[in-house]
C-alpha cells in the first residue's frame, strides 16, 4: 500500500511539472483584452508541395489565410494574420506567434517593448524579444 501511495505522489508531482511548462490557453493583455491562444483561435494550414492544391487553398481560405509565394524559393504557403498582431509584448508567451522588436534594429540585450508578430510567415529580418530584452537580428529567407 505504501508503494502505491508513493507512486501516486510521484506521478502527481511529475504531472504538475509538465503542466507548468505548457503555454496558457489565454492571457490578459495590459490593455485589458483577453487573448485566446487555443488551437481554435489559430490553426496553421500547411502546403505540402511547391504549389497549393485546391483542397489546401480552400482550407487556407476557410481559416482566413491567403495563399502566397514566400521566401527565396518562392513556394506557395498559407499565410495567416494572428489575432493579436501588433499588441505590446515582452516575451513570446504574450503572443500567439513571436514577440518582435519594432521599427529599426536595437542593440542586442536592450530593454524594449515588442509587438506580437503580424503573420505566421517565418521570412524576413527581425529581432525577437525575450523577457523584455531584444535578441540578435535574424534574417530568414
């Protein structure tokens, strides 16, 4: 019986550790807006080849996305605008996408207020904001 209780306690502790690492479903933005971060709020649509199929186009349009050619290779992808685009942030945990620096590039490690990423496109040059500090610039093409 004691072995069972110890096992149960250990399982509970491990489960709580995993739960603490998950992103929250919602958060309260400083402007008072509640941002919903569940899969229902944003569901990526992937284009498997270089050109979107009719089904992929329909799925993209259904979630409000737009098929566009993006990146150096110019493959088609479904690009979606995040519902929290442009909101102030200090870390990716504040956003559906990433928290990015605004305007011109800032010195690495500078304290800044960022903005939630506009779309789910991974391409372009940007700096992410982590714990209120800007990271090194990154260009993805």
